[in-house]
């Protein structure tokens, strides 16, 4: 569709990202969460997994539950741009 502008052309500076986190039941013991986090991060650091992830155009960030709690990645960044462009949800 060559006549349709891309989002980047329509709204310069627009940024989008996605992230994946693994959840656990609310009352899971911290030692189990820590062990799962350690093993998951070790898997993500594996060269084969890192290479495949890069082939897919993604970037892996190993982190911790505390990092996720403090992350701004799940907080909206483009709200001011949407408001400035008068874009509304319908």
C-alpha cells in the first residue's frame, strides 16, 4: 500500500516496543522465584539463544523481578505525542 504513510511518517519520533516477562503465583516463595530468574537468565545468555533472538530482530535484557517492578518500559511513552496529534481512541 504505497499511498498509506507509515506510523513513523505520520508521527515522527513515535517509538514502540514490546517486552515479555514471566509471571508466577502471588505467594510463590522468594527462593523459588530467585532460582527461576537465575535459570531463565542463564538460558537467555546462551549463545545459541542470543544468536537466534538477534536473528529475529529482538534484544534480550536479562533482569530480575525487582528490575521489572522498577521498569519504565511498561509505562506509556507516546501519550503526549498522541495528544499533540489529537489522536483519540475510538
